[in-house]
DNA sequence: CGAGACGAGGTAATCGATGTCACAGCAGTG
DNA sequence: CACTGCTGTGACATCGATTACCTCGTCTCG
């Protein structure tokens, strides 16, 4: 049944014009008489014509497609980011090609190369590389997410790690906590560094004497976080609250708190996770919404694709505290 | 620095041949003398030539791209499926375009239409529609995931919902449970129906008299699951274990069990979720690995793209029980 | 009244790779 | 020796849409 795909030529023929004129109508060129336009439009509808994106892209030298490069497509955080990008893209009839680097620099290079080869119109990248020299004269707009490219003047959408951490710790303080522990990643990444700085900002900003024994830097993949939490609670002067600097640390710490029946400890997690709102108490988080990051990155990219040329900018995705209980527990057992 | 992209014509010129001959070398046509071949190959390397995928696709009438259509790209389950598909695709130099239906039938139609328009080489679809007539003479191979298309002879990769549910319930029985409750979705989907059947299979297979008061069909989005769990535990003869037929029901039920301090109740969840292995006790699950589903679907699709024509088949992705504790609790409080 | 501007539209080249077909040269064959 | 049959090769058309450039009226204005 499905008839042969109609081509521009068929439309032109049906409308009794040349392909060029048909093309004008389709591309909204106004140098066409109303009458001709109507004929062409009718033909388009009659034949169910839709331009071949491949042919169009070839001629224009640019595909109606954007590429999204992330660590791992299956990572829930990036999955949500991508989901939001796709949501914005589909409204603009743009396809989204995904690729993952698996956190390997050479793969990053390969997938980007492949995307350039395809002449994508734009790229959104969670880069793991430090060296972006090969992107310097990119033929298409780039937007970095999660981490800005420090050696490249390009748009980026990141979160205010330092400010967010400070905000979280201050939230705990507002509920009476003064001894607040930090559990976070080892300092390998900029993200971790900034969050620890934010924690220190809050402590010092409140005039509290910093106590380094309250700062635990762990390897969350090894399950250190729970051990660290237990050690913290055994201190002579234990914390009344814990700030967990990332999701994985939270996932490690919380089972320990439950097991020790210390759900009276104040707790805030930088980063949300499934079940966070179904635990008892539900876990208060600093939300760095992947959707917001995806949306902001896509907005910026599409605005450049539309020809706008805003100054290059590093955009901070909004952070907000989602109070669910664990961060609003009053400080107890104060000596 | 980045010189102009080399075209086939440039290669041909550098090698002193026609474009056609260069094309032959690149496409591995053997009707080329060894000497000419060597010259062309050298030129390809010197110029860093790589064929333009767009032009090639246009000529061939087929893009080196596959489309993946799911409910929601951001859904962790589908994200993992897609991640695995992308992993397989990149090895074959195939790009992956994603699109989501947001569970709306008209969107399914629209995104599929768009992908056809792009002339994707193949499609992997988690269809939500019941009517696939418009896919009947698809121009490219289709593989359904998660749900088979019942009105269409097409490959599908699904899980054995009935068998998996039975397996889960039998696992509980092996730990002494005889009164086992079912908490699951309302019966709108085939998936839910099959899982309830599996539960009944196990109960009857064990010679237990079915007790309908142990079967709770809820609307998990409304938070019914927790309420249902509480009601079950208040029964005169309460269950000693619960089989939760899907992830969302588990997410609803578990906080209730924890709140009631009834973590002694046996529990198995059909479908994994974050924190499942960090709760106390950790949650035993029936794992329907999204990676396996993605891999199987991609394998099937690529084998068809490679020209193989295996008979159309509905493939069952493997299911396995991941014992973590909650499913291995011995039955207690037996009257 | 002639010139230039402008509106509406057409012709042919082009994007880059590949399919069709023709052709030259040489080997084998009856 | 004429003929068929390969082998290696290239010229040219083609995929479908867009762009550069041109034509032909008609309108306006000096």
C-alpha cells in the first residue's frame, strides 16, 4: 500500500512548477505568488511529501541532528539529561544521536570524530578529557555539561558545587546543628574539591572552629562511606548531622545509619537517588536536577543553532534543597 | 589547522585514478589491480580521507543509523537498554538515534515516522501501541523490546514474566513460606497479567489453596502499594512473605515494612532498583537485566542488517534471582 | 518613453559517493 | 583469424534537495 516516497520533483510536477519553486514554498521563501504557493501546498499534502533529511543535509552540509556525548548512557543522571535534551529536540524536528565515552579519553576522541563526520549541527558533551585542543575550531557549536572545558572558550552548563554544598550545610545549621560531618569523594575531581570548599565556607561562615576529624574523604566504590560514617559516630564528640557530598556516598552511608538505628542524625545528600523519599526519614537532598541541566544545555545549543550569538558563558544550573525530613531533624544529644 | 575534509575526488586525484576506482578500493571491490589499490590506499591515508556518511547514505538509500524508541529515555531501565545498544552499535560504526514516546500512541507514530524519514537501517522499539498495521511493510528490520507486537510478525526480546514470577514465589517457598502475598499493578498491561499468572502457578503448583485476600492489585503511582502492604499485615492470617510484581510496587511497599518494623517479612521484587542492595535487609530481586535485553535486541537487529534471515522469533531475555537477603528470610510467626 | 528595480519563476550545477554501462586490452578457443 | 570472455578502468548519470544565476514581465520614476 505504502506508495513510493514522494520527492520534491513529484510535488513540482503535480503543482505544475519547477522543483525550485516547490522548494521555495517548502522553505518559506516569500518570492512565490499566493496562487502558486497554494498549488504547491496542495500537492505536498496530496502526496504526503516530506523532504528527505539526508539529501537536504548533504546539500546544506549540515545535518539536522545533534550529538550528545556522555560518560555512560545508562547512568541515571545522564539518562535524565539526555531525556530532557531529546524532549527539546523533538519539538524542533531535530534528531539526537547519543554516544558514550565510558570515561576513556581515546573513546571520547573517537566518538566525537564520528559525530563530526556525520556533520552534526551541534554537540553537547560531558567531557572527561582535559585537552580540548582538537575541538578548538569545531565546525559546530559545543555546549559542555557537568564540567566546563577550561582550555576552551565554550558554553557550559554546570552546577555551583561550592555554593550548593555551602547551602546544604547551612540548612543543617538552621536546624540547630553545629557539629556537622562531611563525607565525600577523594579529591580527584574538581567537583569533589569544590564541594569540600563549600562545606568549609559554611563552617567558617558560622564562626565554628573547623574540626578535621569530621571530614571523611572516601572511595565510595569500595563501600568506605559506611565505615567512615560508623567511625564518625564513635568519635568522643560525634557529629549531630552529616553532609554527604554525593549520591554514592549517601548510598553507602545510609544503610549504616539505619543499621545502627541512628536515624536521628541529620542528613543531607548532594544528589538525589531512588528511594530517597521513601526511606524513613526521607532524605533531604540538594537537587541538581539533570532535567534542568539538560534543558539549559539544549536551550543554549538551539539558540546558537538559530544563529543567535550570545557571549560564551558558563551557566550554573539551579540548585535547590528538597526538604524531606532527614535534613530538618533537630540537633540532639548535644553535649 | 584542520584542513578541508578530503573528498573521494581528492583521493582519486592524488592516486591518479577516477573516483569510481577509488570508490572500488574503499568498498573492497576486488576488480582493482594490486598496484592501483596500493596507490589509492596511500592517498586515503595521506589525506585522512573518510567517506561522508551522509552522501553515502543518500546514494545507498539507507542510513548507517539505527533508531531506538522507548517510553522515556530517562527511565533507568530503558537508559540501560539503550546504553547496551549503543555499546554494540559503536563497534559497528553505526550511530544510534533515540526517541521517546512518553507513552503516547500518537507520539509513537510521529517519532517512528521521523525515523523512517531518516531512512534508519533498523529500529528497536518498546511499543506502547496495540496497532502496528502501519509498520506492516516496514522498509527496515524491526525488533520489539519489552513487549512483543502481537499483530505483527517481528522479532521481539521480552522477559518471561510468568515464569519469572513463578520462580520468585517458588524461591520464597524454598525458605519455608506458604502464605505469600502478591502486590502488583492493576491488570491493564500484559506484563502485569502474566506476572499474576506466574504467582498463581507457583501457589497452585505447591498445592496451596489460593487465598484471594493475599492478592493486592494497586495503582502504584498513587502510593497504594504501601497501604496494601499494611492491610495485608493486618489480616487475621497475615502473609509471611510478599512478592512485589514490579519495581514501583516495591518502592511503595518497602518504606511501609520498615516503618512497621516488619523487616522480618520475606520479600522479592520483580525488577531491581537503586538502594535495593543497601537496605537492611538487602532486597532479593528477580533481575531482568536491561543490558541483556539491549544486547539481545541489538544482536538480532545487527544480524538482520548483515543480511541473515533467521526465522522471526520472540526471544526471552534471561531472568535470574539475585539473592540479597530479603528473599531468604525464613518464614516466621507461622500459626 | 527608456532604464532600472522588483517580483515570480526557471535552468543547471552542486553536495559526495556509488551504480550503470561502455571500453580497451589481453587470453583463450574453435 | 575472428570471436568470446575476462579484467581493470573511467565517463556519466543518479540519489533528492538546494543554491547560484538567469529570464521575463511589469511597475515606477525621471
